[in-house]
């Protein structure tokens, strides 16, 4: 959450309208728009109205975050309207979001070629999420010829730009030997980086290599620590592993049917969502 103070921002907006001035929406920062989206998602109707007013005045940042709001509400038809508007104005986040929607077929037919095109536009502006996602497209060969070297290059750029999901993807490249020599030591290093950034997949992968002793000394304690962290961060694979461990008495745990059932229920709920 940014340090932006919502009440002061609202007061400025009210004063500007009171003076008969048109709000300077072009000055809305990403942090301000994100803050408004957070508050709107939590049920603050005033924040939503403010965000909508800014979007209606063609502020691309507000348009993109209004798209995020509708996406968070799983209202994809409205989300893509505002995301498209932001992308058409050259907003890099909007371009990345639109690429994601085309890749997953959210309110539009799934179209990997369109997805790649929008990701490329965002990458050209240095958008780190698009760098990571375009890397995934090259890894899978979705909309482009499969190219592990290009995938790795994009993942590394996204990681260097601080994108929290990229290290786990790099870890997978080394773990499975995709375009590089299989190297569990390097996989461990990258999984650890991703886990420390809060990526639940990297947390799960780190737990797994600790359990197996791959690239690091085997440790049930560390495995349990990271499985639990990943499970609490809604990773279904970690939730399943904890359920199994409590049911069978693994990872140094005593058998506990209640905890096994709890984590099975949590996994089911996560997969449903």
C-alpha cells in the first residue's frame, strides 16, 4: 500500500470542482489509482466513483486500474472495456493486462497471437510483468515458436527489473533443464529468491527441493516451513502436500487426521476459486 493519503486526495478533488476547475486527471499517479482500486474493492463507493470519474476523463492510469477493479470482481466484460482503453492510449500496464486477457480468453476468445502482440508492446516500454509473461509464451510456444533461450532472456530481464514471479520461472528452467544444463544448485538459488519475494509457487518449489535434498542439504524442517508458507499463500500443491504429510505422518510430523482434512479442504477451496 502506498503512502498516499486518500482523505487529502478527496479533499483536493472536491475543492477543484468547487472552484469550477476540471480535475487534473493526467496527474493521477499509479500509486493513487492503485490505492483507489484497493479501497473500491473493499467496498468504498466514493473511491470507486473517483476512479470512474478519472477514467471517464480518459486518464489512462485510471482506466487501467478500473479494468483491474472489474477483473478482481471477475466482471471481465467491463474489465476488458477499460483495459482496452488504457492499452489503446499506450499505457504499458494496460497493454500487459490486455495480453493476459487474450492469453486466458477472459471476455474475448483466447488468441495467443494477440496476446503476444500486446505483451510485445508492453515489453518495449520495459513492463516487467509483460517481460515475464512473454517469456512464458516463448517457453510454451504459445503464439510464437518455442524458444527456451528467448524465454530465459525475458525471465532474467523481468527478474532484474524486480518482478517477483520471474525467479521461480528461472528456477524451473534450471530444475528441468529447459534450454540450459540441468542444475539443481542454480534452481535452488532462484527458487529461494522467488520465495523471499513472496511467490507462492517458488515457496512450494523451495520446500520440494528441501524435502528431496536437490541442490541443498535435505531438511524436513525447512521443507515443512516453506510448504506451510506456500499453503498459507494459497498454493494448492503445498496444501495437498501438507494434507498428505499429516495423513501419513511424513516430514517429521505425527499423524493428524484433523489437520490433514483441513488442508484438503483448503486445497479444494483454492482450486474452486
